[in-house]
C-alpha cells in the first residue's frame, strides 16, 4: 500500500481530524485536505490517488447533502443572532491577517461565520450591504452636520469608523443595529441573555439604572451560575453598589443560590436595611449546607427585629427539622405557621405532611393533608409513601381511593410507592389493580414503574406475570433482573437464578449490592463455597461494590454451613465492618451444627470482649454445650448460665 493510499484511508476513517480547505483556499496549488496535527496534505486531483478516492468523495458529498438543510438552518440561526446582538460577536473583517480566518466569532460560544461561505442564507449579503450603506450615509451626515465642532466630529467619526480596530462592541451595536442611535439607559437589557448582559455591563464606563441591575441579578439567580455571580459581585463592589438598599437585598439571594454563602453573609452584614427576602434566603442557605444551628439562630434574630417571615422562611426551617429528625421543633414551626396563616399554603402543607409521615405521626399527616385547600399529587404521594414505609398496605390502598375521588390521578411516584407497599405485604390483588392504572395512565414505558411491577409479581410468587412484564420493559435494568433472580431463588430454582445472573452480566447490566446479596445467599443455602467466594471477590474487584455487613454475614453463613469454621472466625475477626448480633449467632450456629466445641469457645471469648451486653449470644453458647451434652464442659456451661443470669 502506497503512502498516499494510506493517508486517504486514514482520512475516510475519521474526516474530523482533517481540515477541509477546498472552499477557502486562495492558491490553486494548495492542498485540499490537511491533517490537524501532523499537517500531512492530500489533493483531490493528485496523480498518485487510488481510483476509489473520487468514488468515496462523491459518496461523502451525497451524505453531506442530506445534512445540508440542517446546516443551512444552523447558519441561518447564527446570522440572525449576529444581526440581533452583534455586540457579542468579534468583527474581524478589517483586522484579520489570515484571509482564511473567520470574519465573525462569537465571544462566548466561539462559533464562527464567513462572508464567503456558500451555505450562508441569500439574505445575509443583502443585509450586510444595507448595513454598509447606512453606515456610509450616517458618516456623511455626521461629517457635514458637525463640521463646526471638531471635537464632537472626532468622537462621532471614531464611533462609526470601521478603520478603528479598538471600537467597543457596545458602540458598534448602537451604530450597526439600531435604526436611531439611543443611549444604553433605554436599551432593551431584558432581551439579553445573562452572558450577553454581563459582558455588556463590564464594558460600560458607568452602571445602568438600578432596575436593569436588579434584572441581571434575577437572571443570574435563576441560572445559578457561580462564575457570573462572582463577576456581578465584583462589578457591584467596584461601583460601590454592593450595599445599596435595594440591590443588596437582591444580591444576597443571588449569591446564596449560586453557592457563594460566605459572600452572601458578608453582604447581609453590611446592609443597613434588610428585608424578608434577604433574611429568608440566608436562612435557606444555611439550611441547605447543614448549618441548622446558624439557620435557627438567624430566624430568632429575624423575629427580634420584627421582620415578618414568609412561607419560604418556614419551608427551609421545616426541611431542617426533617433532616434533624426533630419532630418537636417541627411542631413548634407548625404552630407558628398557623399563627401567621400559612397552614393552607400548598408547599407548606406538602412539607408538613412529609415531616409527620417520616416521624410515623400518620394521623397528623393526614389531618394536615385534608386541611389543605387544594391537594395535589405531591401531597397525596407523600402520605402514601409514609404509609408504605411502615408496611401499611391497607392504608395505602385507602389513600389511593381518596386521591382518585379527589380528582387527582396517580403519577409515576405514586405508582411506585403503592406497588412497593403491596409488594412487601404480598397484596397481589391491590398490585394488579395498580397495574391496570399504570396501563390506563400510559406509564407502561416508564422504566422505574415497570421495574417495580416486575419486583412485585416476583416477590408475590407470580413469576409468569413477572416475566410477561419484564419482556415488555423498554430498558431492562438491574432492578428488574434482580427481582427475577430473587423470585426464582425464593422458590428454590437456584440454577435458573444463577443463569439469569450470568445472562444479566452478559447483556451489560451491572449487578448492584442487592443482587450480590441474593446470589451470595443462594450460594450459602446450596453449599457452593467456591462459587460464593468467587462472587464475593467479583463484587469488589470487578464492580467496585464495597461489601456491607449483610454481605459479610452471608459469607459467614456460607463458611459456617460448609464446616469451614476457621475461615469463618478469621473473617469475623478481620472484616472491616463491626460484627452485629447476627454475625456472632451465625458463626456459633455453625459450631453447633458441626459439634466444634473448641471453635465455639474461641467465638464465645471474642464475643465477650466485643459484645458483652448481648445475653442472647451467651444463651446460644449455653444451648450449644447443652445440646452437645459434653460432661467435661459442664462447668463452662454453668458459668455461661451464670453470666446470663447476671446480665439479665
């Protein structure tokens, strides 16, 4: 293969690595394609080219033509953006030294435009021509009308002269885009994006009106941009506007939402007048970062200064009570909410329902829900989730009925919570009804909902229905696979379960910690020691899953059942997680099964050092010696019994 043929093959393998110079080359002898890194060159009409090159280029051109309409639309959009906001584009027409360089380049996105691009819309050249004519006319009028004032004439010509390479983008925008010159005070700032507004702001000698600055702060807060928040903060500091009464109270929320909590605190401290907006925002910021003590302290200061809290204030504080699991403080907040008349606010009601549901106060949660003027699906789902977490399947079904009677349809979250409750309770009839609602509601394509459906049918022992749903899942994830594996394992079909596990891995789905727990449990009950050890190592080495205490207890059970008590004790003593009561019982049960008194003594001594408060371990030890009926160990059995009596 010749060197030229090799280069062409490399070109067609990845054309994106080559510059296409065909459209813009000024020298006919220049190469048509040039590699971006190695600078190696290719010519379309090169005499050494293989015969298939032109055929491939024609085919490539046909494929390009298919995308031509998309490319034209993109070019059309870019040119429209240029004529709408030219100040965010660099105009390189009079300054570029390389004729192949772009004529215009976007300051933020770095997009490029060429005047001679054949894909340009036809109206572009007409628009640029009219712009040039207008510029010449305005320049002529300015020169003739301002001839009596040389200083003013100089300033005006400097603004419109295209020869001035240092012309500011703002003055260019005023001259090129507006029908009549206007000042930046009445310029439509609201039409600009955050990036455009900050860019233009930093180029001005003096700040725009306060309303405009407040609008820019609002844009930055919505976008939550740390970079632009810092730039705006620096700009306001430089122009002595940081502690402005109105702007400062806008600046605090912006800095909080953009992640600049310390800067927000500094501005807040420097403000002479603080409104509810800045107080609540700072409280929200401390709640979000977990500094609950500071948040509640701020609320106390807020009330001492007679600042009226808003629903937004209480939302943050209630979320803190939930995270702290402090139901008493939450009830205090609830009483204050009633005093201020916010108890019927939807967002407040939803968070109160959540707080009471999480703490198990379901009656209070239900009372709050029924006290709301409007009950949305979020509030209903929160109550359903609370009952589901406590395994109250009947209450979940009752809530679903109330919700539908209230004219609120279940969403994906409501279906998932309900199905989990019915799955854990084995309430297959309720689960089938929800399945019907899933179909009627059009949630059959929702992977999360369908995965939970598979899990419900599998847990309830209806594997055929689980398989029917599984085969319709658009994207079969680890939840569905694990549910099927667990379902087959539960009815003793371990071989099928192992095959499913291997098939799951073969399809590229990674098992999770729950999957491995099921697989290790199967190995334990089937006495597959080597297989269990292999999966245990695979879990951490291949999939990066750190074994939990449950995984270690499975391995202890596997080793204990198979009689490998020394290995079990070694794992028990050296595992990185602290053993629990199940761990000790598991190993002692293995000793009991195999009649190994010596191993039992060692486990007993280890348990006494680490778990002296668990009389159940000592009772199990006593049962081991009693069952073995070894007279020489009778004294030790009595000692264990005495230990139990002392502990009790």
